[in-house]
C-alpha cells in the first residue's frame, strides 16, 4: 500500500481507506480508549507477540501494544516485520509501535499498517525511547531525543499518513545532563502527537536504577494531550499510587506482566475497591500449558522456542526449586517437550508452596 499524501488538507490513499481527522478528534479517540481501562500492556520486543497479548487481554488488559516494528524492514518487504503486528485471534484492537529515523519511511510504514489492520488499529505509536545501542547508533529510538527537529518531522509525517491517532513513547532524556522530557513532549505534541508515554529513566540508565515519576508528572503538567507513565509498576496498588501522585491519564506495564498476566485483573479489582485476586499454583501451571498450546497452534511445531522458554520460567518464578529447572526447559523444542517439562516442574515445585 503506498504512503498517504496530503491533498487539499486531507489524508487519503489510492484505495480511499483513510480520511482526515482533526487533532481534536484524535485526542478524543485516545480518551475513549482510556475510558475502557487506564493500564495497558507496554511494547516489549521479543515478548509481546500475538499469543502473549491474547493471554493478557483475557486477564483484563484493555489494550496492548505490538512488539516494535522496523520501518526499514517494512520498506524492504520483511515478512518478519509485518508478522509482528498481525492481530491474534479475538484481538479487537491493537496499538502498533514502529521505529526508524526516516520520516518518509515511517509514514509509509504507518500507512501500510493502517491499510492492513483497518478498524483493528487503535493508533500508531512511534518509538523514541528504545535505549539499545544497535537501535540508537542508527539515530533511532531514544537517539531521536537528541534530534528534536527530526523527531518532529517524523511525527508530522506519520500523522499526515494515517487517520488514527499517533502517539510517541520516549524517556526522561538521553542522560541526566540531557533530561529534556518536558521540552521534547512539547515538540512532539506540536508536531501532531495525540498521546505520549514517558519512561522515567534516561537512555543511559537502560533499565537500571529507579524510574523518576517526578519527571513524568512534569510532562503531564506541561502538555494538553493525554500522558501515560511507565517504569517500575510492579503491582496493582502501584498503578493507583502513581496515577494519584502524578495525575497521568494512564500507565503502561511491561516487565511486571511477564509471568503475571493476572496483574490486569488485580488492577481492576483494586480500582473497584475489591481485594485483588491472587493466582494459585494451579492457575500458574494451567495458564502455562495454555500458553504452550497457543504457541504451537500459532507458530507451528517446533515453536519459537526461545520466547516460550522465557515465558515458562516467568510463570514458575518464585516457586520452590524453580531456578533449578532452567537447564531442563532449555532442552524443550516441541509442544510435547514443553508439556512434559511442566508436568515435571509441577511435581518439583509442589513442596512447601502455599499459594
């Protein structure tokens, strides 16, 4: 699908799939999504595939982001890139995150994604926060926080290319000396973003140290569009505490969901004034088996073993003797292998567990 062009102030494609929407309409769309739930699954490379998303959504997650999709990969026709944003069975809506540094390629990728997903695309998110060197050395991800002119050009190009809202995910800054989240937020808002999500660490911190939610609160106070906070959310109570402290419109949860998709059900419980549900040992093993079955059905057999191995160990985290099972899961290559592993793990981790 060719990139959209601005013609007479309207965004359109040769197929006429998209129509122009005002910035006010796009912000209103974000507010309507937040009305369905204020805690969303953060984009996680190598984790947030269609199977993972289907599981967290069944546990109460109202909206999930895809893994980050390379605009350059899409430009070269990468099947692996397009596979990353394919909705799972029953996935009603999906936010798709793209990354790159070329405005035209980013716009073309966004237009292609909207053409492929249609009404199932909630919005397009632009990654300006990834701190991984193989991304930043190309001027992508969080490196764009050091180039606000290019960042703004990307946001504007993508916003003109699609009818859905455009969001930007970024960090506190490149480092503590360049902690420019507030000014950067103003830049991307002015360029057309209808939503921003801010991770409270700098790129230099990677995932070390503590996320600075004071910085996130500063961004919220400075902008007119919705702001999501991200970083160090580990429990349902954290969500209420962080939202109350900062006034953010919602939160993104990443690492805390691994092995604990029930966190979204717990958030709903706490928000409703109920005691949050606690998954039992049986819950863990039951969902782990279902995860294996879905991977085999979606990915084929043998499955994407590395991703599945990580998920199995996350489900088992905290159970007695779980760490000693790591070498066993590394030998799993088929659905039958994983199911057999879980049966052995169930026997090994049963002693002394009260959950």
